[in-house]
């Protein structure tokens, strides 16, 4: 059974939930024992019927609901914890030690203002999209707290307007120009990126066992991709031949006296045989010498999406190849390039009444009419 006792001039009650004692202030004075007893009976009745007994909500801190969110992602496996922790690091600096009920739209606005006035580790101001990702995690945290009975309501706050999606594309001649400036092994790596739209980390982490030249397939293991799903694609004849040449280069590393399992290891220097972690310097130099400075390797991802759309590949199949899990994200990459718009104008020139294509203007019948 529960009990009442005085503490600091207030009546407190003690009752048991699942055999564990719980103490709570009734907010009644020592002269209001009848009301305090009614409060205790209500709590005991809730326990007896299995109804939730909410804790003192104004004592719950951001730190606690953040821990609940990490536990949620850890048990469900819905997000990579390392990525979540990276996003939470910015939220923690601002919200640590604050009460959960104090997270209001006004406080969220203050957080956004502080983030916009800060700089990232690279020295740049965080984009609205970056801040929106952090706000989405905060919103998920608050919804989870509400679900667990630790908040009475979820505050509503607006997301920021994001800049248009980056529209970097590689036309075929630009791709070939950059590729010529790279070493032979990296030419193969960017060919994979250009053809399938795979991420740099997915390509550079490939091992020899993931390539099957007999069946002509290249696979990614589950857990190594951003969405966590395995992926297998069939190679084009040209890419199959390039990967076969890369295998020969890697087998040449046997002189190191150890097995080299990686498909794109360092081939020279003191790092020979070790997997590549990046190619920033080589990439920047290649783009500059090819006349397309400032391009990103990630632009191949957009280019691959556009090429698949142009080739008429079914969207569900294309998403399986590129590794896009949701169609909304895929559509962000299916952006129309300037070359596409020019092609549309050429097609329209032959279909709109009163217009003529260059080909029709050069035809004999038109020349005869003009003469």
C-alpha cells in the first residue's frame, strides 16, 4: 500500500508500480491531507487497473529523451547510430540540461539562429538542408517522448526553405575528359560511378570477391550501403572488360607477399595493397585539367539517374541499381539538364505549326518554293 509523508511543507506520496517504489509530490500543503489522500488513491487506482501513471513531466530533461531516441534507433536499426550521433552533437550543445517541456517553437527558432551563425568543421556556414535534418531528428525525438508519456504534446515548428537541388551533370565528353586525367585504376572506379551512380564509399570499399566476371555481376554487401540493403547489378560489356583489366592490376600485387582482397587498392608507394580511403587531390586536379573545375564525384550519381531515365529503364529497376530507397529522393536527382532543354526545343521546332527544323529548311521542296 502507499503512504503519505511531509517534505518541505508539502504532502508527498509513495506508491508502487511493478513492485518498484515511486515517490511524487501531491502539491498539497500539510493542511490539505484529505486532498493529498485522494491524489494517492487516484495513483493507486491507476496502478491497479494498468493505466499509465505519468511522471512529473517538468522534471524530464532533453538528455533523457535523447537517450530514448538513441535506444529506439539502436533496437530498431532504422538509422545508422554514427550518423545520428553526428547530427545530435549540434543539438546537444544547445539543448543539453534543458527541460523537455521547455522546447517550444520559440526555443527551436533560437536554435536555428545559433546554427546559422555558426560554422561547420570545414569553416562553412551550415546549409538549410543540414539544419532541417537536425530539426527532423529533434521532431522525431519529441514525438517519441510524447508516445512514451513524457510530453503532453508535440510542439509544432516550421522547417527551413531549402536551396534547389544541385544540378551538376557530366556530359559524355566531360566524363571522358576527366577520366583521361586519372590513373588507370581510378578510371575504372569512375566508370562504375558514371554507369551505376554508386557512391564513392561503396566503390572504393569493393573487394575482389564481390566481382563475378563469369556471370558479369558486381555486388554490394548488406550493411555496406547507405540504406543498408545489398545490391547486385549486371555489368555492361565495356565495364566488364575494364574490371577484368583491374583484376589483373590487383593480382600484380602478389609480389607484396600477402593477399590483397580489395578491388581498388593503392598500387604504388608505401600504401600499396591497402584500400583507398579517398581521392580528393587526384579528383580536383583531374577536373581542373579537364576544364570542369569544381565538379563533384557525386555528380556522377545524378548523371547515372538521368542516363537511366533517358534509356527508358523502369524507375523501380533504376532505383534498385542506384540504391535509392524512396522515389522522392530519386526524383531530386532526375533533374533536367541544359542539354535536355535544348533537345526539347529542337523537338518542338518540328511539331509547332508555323515552325521548321533546320533539316526541313534545307530540303529541296522548300528551296524550290523559295526560288
